[in-house]
């Protein structure tokens, strides 16, 4: 393997992405609104490509492919449920996020949650939302940096800290330079490389193993359970299992780093165009990731030989870089490496900026109009994410799954209530966030918790809590 060619190819794309971010910064305006929501004038093509790149992160390249290597074709239900749930949200939530955020002047998702249609802001809701965003998006960003570490370790045998440090530095540089605008432009460029690199690897695997029928035959020879479509031993049946992942997709409405892109789009009517672009890309990429994970199991059958538990999980998460080394030329390995690293950075930059917004707009609002404070917060969050990435013991897949569910449950139900224009007291808003978070965490300790993704109970509990309060108090009060 010619490491020099890999490094040159990889470095070229990293420099190109940094250059895109630098170019975008030339269009910036010196205001906190431009730094955090790009003055709400971003083209729908850029928003769509940025949102899909941010959503399809190191979780897809490292986590989902690694999980597919372990579980086989039943991993497809994660993507089926996730894509369908995400699709549902586009018809009601995103356009209202754009409308309402501009009406109330919100520059962050916690700020949108805390501000009613009358323009009155609840400081406790903003502060709690800001702290939760900071904590869980910081952990989510750490998962992306960890994915970068796994990649460079597998390809170059670099120490595990190297990829995390490189990713954190690059993301901090272009975020500091151009804020969310630089992040969106860079994400759009990265999305093209992500899809192109995956297509190259998938084509190489197809030539080596054959089509889907040949792939399934090879999987069955390794382990018949790998071609089992429905997971076995589901305590509550397949329906609830799949519904859990549908709620994972609906949980997009609880992800500040994705929602902020719709706050930045140029106008409400552009949402429909962005949706079509988003799902065209998203569907193709999801199918490609599942297939690559399955091909990896055939071509790298001994990747986790003799390992169990966390060690097997860690080995499986190196499936993509190991498969790239096996199947591609050095230049194309560099392209794939760039695509994978792009995925991690496109999510980490968005999460770090969303955390910065939460700190300056919601936790410490006296800094809300300070660009300098926003940049200091960006550096601080990047350091927090780097620290978690270096010392967290969990794998990328489970770090992302926990952070995603926690944010979905804490933010999503409250956002639905707020966008619906329903009455909402400060106490109820805080209770909804904390009950969603508590349910998400507690669910992991229940028997058979793994049979239903925790976003489902996590989102239902706050909605039920609000429904009870609405009929007992709000609706009764409105009669008098």
C-alpha cells in the first residue's frame, strides 16, 4: 500500500473543503445572526445537501456499516424506519420552523422553544434547552471525532487521538472563519464526495463478489442468521421494533444542528424543493451503506474473530476503512478516507455551532449579540467534544444512538407544541424536556429495552404529559 498517495489524495480534499469554508466566509456579515443562521438567505440546494450531509455522518460510515457487518440484512430496518420518520416531518415541521424562528427572531433552537407567538421568552425553558443542547450535541460531536480517529488508525495505524485532534482543528478553523454559512457550504461540498466515494467502493465490491443474489448466498455460507430479515426474540413484536426506528426518524425534529439549517433557508416555499433533493440523496446513500456493510462481512469475515462485546463492536466499526484498503487503489483510498472524514466533519461542525448558539443565546443571553463570544463558545465546545472523543469508552454507533434519542425526546415534543401555537407554561415546558430525557435514559435499564429504540417512549411520555395537562387545565380554563 502506497501511503504517500493516500495521504496526498486525502490531504487534497481536506484542503479543498477548508477552502470552500474560507470562500463562504467572504460573504459573511459581522453579526451574530449571520454567524448562527446565515442571515436566513441560504439557497435550498445548499440547505438540502448540507442537511443530508450533517444527518448522514460518521454514524452511517462507521456506526451503521459496522452494525450491518454484525447483524446482517436485518440492519435495513433501522434505515427504513429512520428515512420514513424523517420524511413525515418535512410536511409540517420544517416550514413552521422557518416561519416561526423569523417571526420571534430566534437564532437557536432552544430560543425557538422558549419563545411563544406573542414574542414572550421563557428564560428557564431557554436555559434548560441550551444546557441539554450543549451536553448532548457535545457528546454527539465527540462521536464524529471518534469516527475520524477509527479511520486514520485503521488506514495509517496512527494513534487514536490523531484523527480526533485533526478533525477538531479543521472544524474549528472554518467555523470560526464563517460560522454556519461556512458550515453549510462545506457540508454541501462534502456531501458530493461522500456519495461519490461510497459509489466507488460499492462498485469495486460488486465486481469482486457479484450482485445481490451472490452476496446473499455468500452471507448464508458464513452465517444463516445474516440473511434473516426479521430479528429473532423480539419481546414486543416486529411492529413496535420498527415503530421505534420510525420515531428515530421523527426525532430529526429534536436535532438542533439539523433544524438550524431550515432556520437559515432563504424562504419558506423553498422547503419543498429542499425536501426533494434531500431524500433523493438520503435514500441512495442509505441503501449504499447497508450494501457496503454486507459486502464487508463477505470480504472481511474474520474482522472480529475471537472478539465479543465492546471489542467486537470496535472491530466491526473499522469495516469501512479496512474494506477500502482491501478493495481500492491508493488514490481511491484517499478519496474514500476524505469522504468518511467529510461525514464526521459535516456533522461535528454543525453540532459545535449549535452548541455555541445555545451557550450565547440561551444559557448566557447577555452575549447574544457578540460575535466574539460566539467564537469563544465555538472553541470551547470543540475542546469539550475532543475531550469526550479521547476518553469515552462507547463506540460511535451507541454514542450517536443515545445522543439522538435524548435530543429527540427533550426537544421534539416541545417543538411540536410550540409550533402548533398551543398554550404552554414555563413549568410545563421544563417538565416536558426533563421527562423526555429521563424516560430516554431510564429506558436503557428496562428488560428488553433493546427491542424498541428509546426515542419512541422518550417522545411519547412528554406528549402524553402535555395532553393530560391540556385537558385538565388549559382547555378547562379556556371555557371561563
